[in-house]
C-alpha cells in the first residue's frame, strides 16, 4: 500500500469539511422578489441587525422577510411558517442585543414598520398582517 502525503491528506480533509459544512448549514437561496433595500447608515443607532444592509421583501402581502446575499430571514410568524421547510431562518439570528441594555434585544419596530409600509405599497388590496410580536426578554 502506498503512503499518502500529508499535503494530500490535508487537502482532502479540508475539501470534505467544506462540503459537509455546506450540507449542515443548508441555507435558502435568495428569491427573485423585488424588495426595498435598508441600510444601517440610514437608521444610525436604531439599526437592530448584525447585517449592514438587507433587502426587505413582502410575498403575497403577508410573508415579510429580509434577504441578504445568501440568506433569508423571516420577520413575522406567517413568514416563519411559510419558510420553515424552505431553509428560511428566524430573525433572531441577526437581531442584536441593545448595547445600553445587554440583556434585551434592540427594538425591531423600525424594520417591522418599514415592512408593513412596504407590503401595503406593493398590494392593491388591504391585507391583515400577522406580525410576530417580538419582545425584549
């Protein structure tokens, strides 16, 4: 039996690790839905997310979510239920803690309010939105 070289083994382990990581971290592919870009610089200290920019999207007038380059985050309960089997993540993964109150999350209402306005602007009819009530526990 031939001996395998250490560099070859290292390359193989890295390649296998990267492939396994992709399988374990199944992420949703961004949707081809027009959205409104939100930027941290426009919100200043009120920005509640770990991402510097996100695309705010509304699907069918009731599924409110954020997209980044390679991830989708559900904002409301309807979107969480809709996207659960599609690889959508919950907003908690990028929702940051308030630096002035470390045991509480930042106020998410600036994003939710923008989302409600955006959903209404994209719809000809009024929809009843089932926004999740995110509390700062």
